[in-house]
C-alpha cells in the first residue's frame, strides 16, 4: 500500500477520465459552503461531491449526478456508501413529476419472525448486527438502474469515476484513517480473508485505499447492468459469503429483488409544499406530523433555541416516535393508518396533554389511539435544468455487518436490525417497535431515512437529508424549521446544535454545544438531558431567486462532508 504524508494528499495530481472528458478530481479539499448559479452536490465525501459536480458540468442532470455520486461513495466512503445496502430517492423533476424510489433492503425468503431470538425468546442482538445473518437483500444496485430512466448520460460515464477510484486508489482523510484503525478488529473478526480496510500498520491521513475487487465488481455492473450484481458470479459470491456464516440470502432472493417506485408524501406547510418518502420509511410521515404540529403554534415568535421552542419541538418528537413504534412498518405487509396519523384532528388530540414549561413523560404518553450507528449517508443535488434530487442510502451500522463479500470487495448491510426483532426490545438506535415492523419474508424493514424536498411556487427550494438513524427525521425537521420559521441562514440551519427525543428512552439528547442556559431551563422543566456526539450530518441546498438565481449548498460541519457547485 503506498503511503503519502498529510501535505502530499493535497499535492498529488492524478487525472481521472470521465469517458473522453479528462476530469481532475485530485487533489481534493473539503469545502463546506458554496454559492453558485447553476447546480450543486453535497455529500459525505469531497471526492464523491466532486464526481457529482463533474457529471453536472458534463451535461448530466441531477439524477445522473445522484447515480455517479452514489457509486463514488460506494468506493470512497465505505462506512455507509454502498453497493451492499439500500436507500431511498426523492426527486422533483423539471417537468413537475415527483419520484419516490424505494430501494430498501428486504428480508430474505427464509427469514422468520423469531430468527434473532434464543430458545428463551430473548433477542441475540449480535446476530442482527454483525456477520452475514444481519444482512437484508441489497437494494442499491437495483435502485441505481431504476433511477437511470430519469438520467441523460450513459451509465459508463456515471460509473467510470468510481471504477478508477477503486482501481487506482485515493488518499483517505484523517477521520477515515481513524475509523479504519478503530474498526480493525471487527473487520478481522467478521472476515476470513484480508479486506481492503485492514493493514498491518495503522492507517494515516493520506494513505491510499485501493480496492481491486470492488473495481472488478463495478466493471461487471458496467458490462451486465443490474443483472451483473443480482445474478451470475457476484450473486454467487454473495451466497458463498452467506454460507461462511449463518446468512440466509439465496440466489433466488437476489434475482427477485426489485426497486419500487412509490407515491411520494406531499403536503402543504404554510406557503410551501414538502415532498417526502412514504413507507417503508417512517421519516416522511414523522416529519409531516412534526411540521403539522408546529404549523399553527407561532413557533417563530418563541425564538430559535429558546426553552419554549425546544420544548414544543421535543414534545412533538416524543409523540411522533411513539406512533412510529406502534403503527409503522412496510405498508405492503401491514396496514399503516397514514391518513389518521397526519390528520389535523389526530395531531391536535395528540398534543392535548402538552403543558408548556412542564416535561412530558413517555410512561404517560403512549402511541395515539387509532380505530407505525447511525451510519447512513445523504446526497443533495440540484442541476441548472430545474431538477432536484435528495437521496439517502445506508448499510445501517458503520460498515454494516462488517462482512465484505470475498472476491467482490463490497460490504454487506446489517439492515435486519431495523426490524423489530422482538416487540418492545430496542434496536441499535434504542428504537422499539411492535408487530407492524416484525420480520417476514420479502418485507422491507422500517427506516427513518428522510430524503426531503421543499417546493416554493412549485419549484425546488430546499433539498435536504441526513444520516443518523432515528435522529434523521428530527434533524431534517429542525433544519427546515430553522430556515422556514427562525430565518436562520443555511449554514446555521445545518450547523447549530441539534436536539433529539424519540419517546423511548425518555431522554432529551442534546449536542455538546447546545446552549447551557437553555439546557438548564429544560432540566428545570423536568427533562432528563443527555449530551451526545453529533446529531446528523445534514446536507442542504437552498435555491433562491430574489436577485437572480442563487444556489447555496452547505455540507455539515460534523464530518468530512463537502459541497461542490458552480
Ligand atoms: N438504517 C437506518 C434507517 O434506515 O433508518
């Protein structure tokens, strides 16, 4: 493995060819904010954002850029970018069409409700978190090809940068070096062969990560399209990997996997229209509940991050997550009472016992009465044609199941943990679920991913999303309220400290830079506060048209996330 010092990372000049257009993507720097007039891409890694930008500049639209950026992330951001995971895409196209694409992982045909329980009925959480048994059938590759019909460029143009990044390598960032070192023993434990993320001496910023097996897989996908992943040698390698552990994905499961176009959630919030993801993501409905609860309550007058506004938002979050735990699951399998959950009368009744200045209590607040590591990754993109794309994809935990498909070089997800393994038992995010999210063959596990687009005068205005497990809907909610109600600028809307309540545990989580005086006031109201590391890594783009078109793209301060635009 070649080594480079910190300084040389930024001095190396390599030229990557994007088909016939030579595109320079190294050296790279991490840009947190850009302002342009055309298009922008924000993602979790500067190289992936640059790949997306180059695609826009080469005449691709926002969907082209979303495909290329996701493929690049599968190479340069292995903790969450993926081929072996799944995701959701919301797109608002220039012709007015709204696309909600579900390429969430799916439970294998041999999955059973109790597959992660021991003989006494207790959850064996390790099984749904690590190794081949934790994996759902991957959806990402099917999703990329399902979105291709809205793209313009050849697939070769979109995948070439990813192939080159995998084949020739790229210098890793400091946080990636730290992450590979921290997870070394897990990679070694969960794999029989040496994987690309493990080496004998500790990783340092600037070391080159080269992934020849992944490059081979990408080339096969280029030649054979989605079938190149779901059938043939790669599918066989996935099944071989299953057989090395207790995995149950078989060749038929892979062959039968399909991405599904669903009907996006659309609703008005004051003068705006918000477009979000429906089931099997809970994110769209949770955000709709949260926005609708605050809509008539003059939150702007309470002020940004005052104890009053934080308490109102917290109590809305408590109630939305209580509903998530009970009512939400894959709507192809269970009846989710969507209409009621977002109806005005129901939401009003949910807030009947809200007392300003007094903390609620999750023992008293249950789900409403009705006769549903956070290492995910988000991409926000707009182009200069009027298209906007919001994509969130995931392996679930950081590096998913830690299992790399030997010979194919990509990580498999541990998304099965997003099912309710046992009613009332918390998953890795501490979220509890019930029968609606129980495991069943072919069912898609409930997600919190919330790719969101806000329209103003029927045109894309804000494109937003984030990783963060159950904190995803609350981070998106707070970023939106920060702009739409508190008039914060885009940077502050993303970077100011966030807070999170998810019903259970009955705690209000705050980031460490959350204002101490407000925290003290909330404590005095009766909240149990817990400080935690970063809530979300929000990627946000706002398009304004006040004095000519302006595209403002913000990458969250909380990671290596980077914005590119022109
Ligand atoms: N795996 C995180 C989510 O889908 O919400």
